[in-house]
C-alpha cells in the first residue's frame, strides 16, 4: 500500500489553511481600520507585497508571464480580486457598515457563482448539481445565523447608507467576477509571478484613489501589526492559496469555502477578543459546515450511500 506524499497532504489541507488565513481579514481590519483610510492602507499593502514577491521570484528564478494575453488576464483578475474586492470591503466598513452585514453581503458570492454557472450550463465540469444547490442554501442559512447577533445588536456606528452599501456590493461583484474570470481565462502559471502581476494592476488602480484621501496613515503598533499580517499572511499566503484553489477546483466548490470565513472569524474573535458566542452562532457554524460539505463532497460518495 502506497503512502500519500507530503504534496498530496498539502493539497488536501489547502482549503482549511485558506479559510483560516482568510478569516483573519476582519481581525486585521479591527486593528488597522481606526488608524488609516482604506485605500491608502491597501496601497501600502500592495506595494510591500509586490516587493516581497519580487525578492522571492528573484531568488527562485521562476518565469514571468510570457505573452500580452497572460499579462492582460492576470491584470483583470488583480483589479477585480484585489482592488475591487478588498477596496470595497474596507471602504464599506470605514464608511460605517457593520462587519456582520458586510460579511453577509459578501457571503452571497457562492450563490451568485452558482447562478452564473447554471445559466451558462454547457460546462459540465462546473455544472452546479441539485445537491450542491442544497448545500449552498444550507450554508447561507448558517452564515445568516452566525452574523445574526451583529445584525441585531450592532453599535451606534453600524448603519447602512447608499455609499457603504455600494462599496459592499462592489466587493461582492468584484470577487465573484474575478473568480469566474480567472477560472475561465487565466492559464495555470507560477503563483508568485501571477500574484505579483495581479498586485501591480491593483496598485495602479488604487493609487489615484489613495491620493484623494485626506486622512493620513497613523503608524503605530496596531497599524504596523495589521500591515505586516496583511502582507505576509493575507496576500502572500491567503491570496496565493486562493489562486491555486481556483486553478485546481470547480468554481462553485471553491467559492463555497467563503461561507466558512465568518464562522471561523467568529471563533477567532471569541479567542482573541473574548467576543461572546451564542447558541445560535454554534448552530450556524454547524449548519454552514454541513452545507459546505454537501458542495465539496464528490457526487460518487452520495450515490454510493443511496445504493
């Protein structure tokens, strides 16, 4: 009997590691947001991430994209998945939207992805099955329960305006379109050069917006810590894992992992900030995990149980 290689074990662990890293995004926002305007913070994040990737690429000697089409498609995904998604989330929270509602709006991504895949219909490898639809509905119901206490017990600063709602919807559409676009148009290539290309495009788009912000970045222990983890953990780690997961898996299955981010964030907030976890939150976490398992579980295993 052959034993699984370390690379196989890493591939199986990638979804769990991605969810854990991506869930720290709201934790970073809690530390960094009070001390910096959103797009200026993201500008520094992109610039420092590019510098780290360039050093990594220089020492590893990997190949950069070779054709204009590769650069173009990677740039489009960078604008959508970095500048559009991150900029939308951070700007919505900065403009007064609570983290619960912003997480709920962005949490619609798996449903939008499934609707799009079902509408095109011809790609059988990405076709959303009835079982996956049930999993998506279960997952969203669980997500709603997880963020329910933040929706019903928000602070006086948590409010919805046309401005912050527009930012949140922009983030939702950007991450959804970026995921679908990358799966369809971006050819598999080295994740380091691909991510760097995406970040360069995001930096160029973000630069004029950051210049218009009147608030300056206040560098202190909290903002520098948030920046360090944003670069090393979220961009170099989380964004690279997301790129690899999209290349390896079906779009509906990959995006369903986003359902697990708010529950994981709730657990991290409980551990780090002693935020209470209610019975409804625990039920929501269980329901979300169950729904995602229905989306990710191979169809053969379900058919085998019925026989």
